[in-house]
């Protein structure tokens, strides 16, 4: 990396301009107070911001209005005093500063600042990456689908959302760990084993002899797994289970042995399928965390004992360990409600962590898991992506972190709304191939992965999505990801055409980007300036969809620029500056799409 390129490493023009504006106004205020133009006082809290309309200035500040009470003067008089005491602007970020209306201060960025934006975007191959997060350790846990069955559409959205969120955090300078929590213990595994065992016995004795209980998993995948197990093991488990009524069978050692053997066979296959399908979706986890390890290591009971010591739990008369849930959850909202005997709902006051039979609940394991993230492994933040139907669990989990001596604010939950699959304007709920609910595998057989990842990340997590299957397979501008990819390919084509005509790009160090003053050029430059801060905002707000919308707008702005500003045949100096601008836009589109693991073709 050259010294010139190092200049633009971790470059965030918009934040630089805002910080410089604040520093200038602070210096002016101190200077005005020092010579008596303003009375000595504590500096007021004030705003510097990019206004919606930049015709009257690139940055606006309300310091004069905010200081009216502090300095006991009219805002206009304060503003004039501040302007008079500004440091010399020569060679700096700003060209001029003006007072407008009742005392707004407007700052105009210098041509050299805008030129630096073009050069930075052009010269820095990782333009957009900053050190905003200072290396803080963040854990992003997402999808974590139950390993007892295939992944559904919610997992497709959660996968794109979680992976893209981890990406913007990484690009914003955080140390990010992507994690999948495998629920390989507890009730759902018992139900999984029971479902498999009944389907196995049906292979030899028929469904009438062993009807599948309603509470069992009804999916066709259970039949397939039980059939595969039967092919490998034959009927060796059948004889021991015969001759018992249903209740006796389900409590028998023979049935328990059959369940264990089936779970040992089927669960690793299902987990391998999860990894395979998520890998196909371009999601690679740093950690696959098994719930079972928390039980095996004693971590679950250790957390329960810690809560008992801290007074957050108590032992009931039947020996169960009860947690004072509502007491700790109250500051974060209400917890899940429970049904009473008469069918009404009331807020759960205390919750079972360990049953009277000594078996911990899922909630106990969940507390232990999050304690492991925040205390044992030392993450500054644990971010979970959950379906919106888990909203009642948020307050109880955050409260539990407080109860165990951590901070509930260090656990953040992104709640994600549902997905509706649409075709020909109508909802689609069943797979054409299997007749069952559409899985992630079904989707990726029909829809290009680029489209799936981009379209599932088009809206913030709190918005429902109508995922249009017809739109997702289009190869025209109706498909947003195609539209953005085409802008990149168009720039590549322009650059190759210019090279074929003997016009090579001289390099960012040789460019005079102050020549770029046309409105469509400035629109593009302003967008390039905003890009690194857009990534920071996407990370801070846990909303990576901002980048999708940004890059669509950038593609539109580029097409407008190319329609109004000639490159071929332009004055050589202007031509080189416009090529630098094109390369800057190309770099941003490339970085935005590859950050989200979407292909960026050079030809289309």
C-alpha cells in the first residue's frame, strides 16, 4: 500500500466533515468568550448535521440558537460573534461559513474536500471500511434453526439479515463472530426421537399398530430418516417394543433405547444438512455452539446455583427452582403471558428453571448460553436475530442478564417479521416438488442466490416482506440486484472501451478532481462521501438493508451522470477526473455487493 493509499485507509468523509465543523464552532465559541464577545459560560449542547437540502450549506448547526440561554443574547448576535472568531479556513475542509435566518450557521465544504472523496473512493479498494467499532467483540447469533427438521422461509430471511448485519459490523471495525446455536438437548430432541421411533415401528407393523401421536413431528422428513435407519439396522428394535400398550411402550427402556439410537443416527445428518444448505446460501459460521455442551459441562446448573445465591431464584415446596422473572424483566417490558385454569391470560410472575424432577428447562439453558457469551467468552455485545413471535422472550432474557450480575443492555435482540412468498400476485405456501411447506432448499433451487440474499435484505427487520418469486428470477431492471450489478458491469465496459481507444486511467494521484462540478457529478460525489457513514449507521441501527437501498440509489445516480456527462471526447483533464469518479462508484458497488456475498459481474 502506497502512502497515498494509506491516506484514505478507514476514510469516512462525512464523519470527518461533521467532526471538523464541530471543532471549528467549538474553537470559535472559546475564542469569542476569551475576548469578551460572548460571556464566559459552559459550552451549550449543539447539533451539527447534513441538512436535507444542501443548497444553503453542506453542514448546518444550531449552536447559536442552543446558546441563546447560555450566553443571554439573541441567536443572530451569537452567530455573528462565532463567525467573527472562526479560525482561518484556508487549506481546510470548509471554504466559507454563513449565517442564515434567525441564526443558523451554514458551512460550505471546500472543492478540495469533494476532490478528496473522489480520490479516496478511487484509490482505496476497501473504501467504506472504517475503524468506528475499535475492535469491540460482537457476537451475532442468527438462524439457529431447530435441528429436528429442514429450514423454512423465516430462516432464509434470518440468514440474509444476520449475515449482512455481521458484515456491516465487520466493515465498521467490530470484531465479529457469527454463531449458530444448535438446540440438541431438551424437549424438542425427546419429541424428535419419539417421532422417529414411532415411524420406525410403523415400517414393520403398520400405522394402525403404532399411530403417530398428535404432539409428534408430522413432516415427511421424519419418515425418510426412520426408513433410512430401518434399512441400515433392520428390525432388531421391533421385538422388544411389541406387546405393550401405548403408555407402557413410551415409558419403556426398549423404546428409550430405540429413541436414543435414532437420535444418534438422525441428528448428525440433520445438522450436516443445516451446514450444507446454509453453506450453499453463502453463510459460513465461526462457531456452531451445541446446547448439549452446556448440560454436559454443568454450566446450566452452575448458572442456576449462581441465581439462587444472588436471590433471583428460590426453591419451591416440590423442589423445583423458581426464578423471579417479572421482577427483573419489568424494566425491559412484559414477559410471556401464561394461561390460567379458566382460559384467561396473566403475566408470568415466577418461572421454573429446574423442574421438580431435577431436569432444567429450556429457559435455564438459554440463560446459561447467554451467560457463556457475555461472561465466559467476553463479548461486548450479544446480538440475537429472532422471529417476531419471540418478542415476549426479549424482556425475560435481558432481565435474566441483570439478575445474574451482567447487563441486560449488552444483549440486543433484532426481531424479524414474517415472509410471504408470492407468485403471480398470489401467496405461495406449498412446494411444487414435495407438496409440503417451502424450505430454504426449495427456494434456492428456484431463485438465484444473489437475488435471494439481496431481496431478503431489502427491508428493515421490523417490516414484513412479500418476496416476489417472479421478480427474483428476472434478468432486467425490475430485479434490484440485477439493476445494481448492471451499473457495475456498465462501468467496467466504459473503462475497457476507453482503454481500447488508447485512454488509460493515469492513477488517482495524478487527478484534479476539483474539475468535477456538474450537478450529476456532485450528486455522485455526495453519495460516495456518505457511503462509509452509511455502513456505520447500518451497524449501529442493526439495519443492513440501508446498504441495499443506498447502492440502488447509487446505481441510479450513476446512470443519470453517464447520461449527462461525456467521458469519450471530453477535455483530457476532465476525462481523467470522470474516469476516477467512475472507478470510485465501481469500487463502492463492488464493496457493497461482495460485503453481502453477492456476485459482481464485469459483463452482463
